[in-house]
C-alpha cells in the first residue's frame, strides 16, 4: 500500500504507520539485528510519513498469535491516540500467521472504522480486488524507492522494482488505465 500512502501524504492527510516487529531473529547474519528498524525509518520518510507518526513495536516475529491480546491493546491505544478515518491492514487471506493476527485484531480494534486489506501477492492465495486507489507514476516511483531502503531484504523476489511496477500497472488496467493499488473491503463505514 506504499503508493497509496504516498498519495495520501501528498494530499495533506495525516498518515500513521505502525510496525509490529523488527524481526530481529530473522535478520541475516551479515546485518545488525536492528536493521529492519533502521530501514523502516528510512522507508517511511521516503513515503512522506513524519517520524513522529511512526510507531515501532518489537513483538517476536512468527509468534504474534501468542501475543494477540497485547497487539490488540496496542491497536486500541492507536485508535484512541490518533482517531483514524481509514485503516489499512494485511488481507485476512494472507497466509503469514503474523499478518493474520494484525488483520483480525485490526477488525476487533477498529469496529467503527473503514478498513481495507492490502495485497501481498506472495502471501495471498485469494485476494478480492474490491477497492482501487488510482496512483500517479510518481507515487509508484516513491513506493519502489521506499522498498529499496530495505537492503536486508533485497534477496526477496517480491521487492523487485519491475514486479512492483507491473502489479501497479495491472491494477491500473483493471480500472481502465494508469496505475493503482487494489484492496479488499473489510469494513466500510459511511456517514460519520
């Protein structure tokens, strides 16, 4: 959802970003164990998110199901502190156990809010493209630039810039041109 974040930030919306793990135990040995914390700070700056709007937690990677209640409380605290209008969470169809917890607890914490599930094709066997946010070429370029901040993850095929551009173009083609990101509509609240 990086292109959408760039677009919203450019439009002057207050954008917040919560990372729930720095995945210290998954970091490759050639990097310091806090590299993902360093990289998320760089990447969110590229996306246009002010440092004060970045929340970093350090729940143990691949163990979120054991920490559901604490994660739910962090989400409730965010709801209370920032009063969001729109929440973006991983798709509930994401097969990564930590992403599933964030999606499920997000639905619990933000019951009165519109929630969209973002796409991670490498983890989604099923994804219902029900919402599209059109993007400019510059939005996609900044998304790719932000993803390239993750030097520790450069070995991941899904961070390839060509893939990111082609997916944005595919989603744009689904709405007859240009670039876009697609989302699942998890909850739509109107008229508040």
